[in-house]
C-alpha cells in the first residue's frame, strides 16, 4: 500500500469519526475526551503507526524465514555467494 492511499484511508476514518461526533451531538450525548482535537490526534497516531507496523513486519519476515521455501532459497543464495 502506498503512502497516498494510506493517507486517504486514515482521512476517511477521521471523517467518519467526525460524522459520529456530530451525530452524537444531535443526540445530546457528549464525551469530554471525544472532540475534534482527539480525532485529529488519532489520525496522526494512525499515520505513524501503520507504516511502522508494515516496516516491522518486513523486518520480521526478512529476519526470520517464515516458510520452508524461504529457508531453502536463502541457503541457495548463500551457496552461490549472492548473499
């Protein structure tokens, strides 16, 4: 997933939360902690966390061979001096 698409999904989620905030306001349901600033902070957190999680998965996948085929491939690359 590229960065632009990720930003679009996070913005879409933030917009949905904003709509939820407005809907709850019409029902006179109010939470002091749930406001536009908290929604923006959550969007910022997601924008940082999702790429971090994807990068960590890549590091994990490359560090610990997850399948028998990947282990065999690494051994072959080492034998041929390519790794």
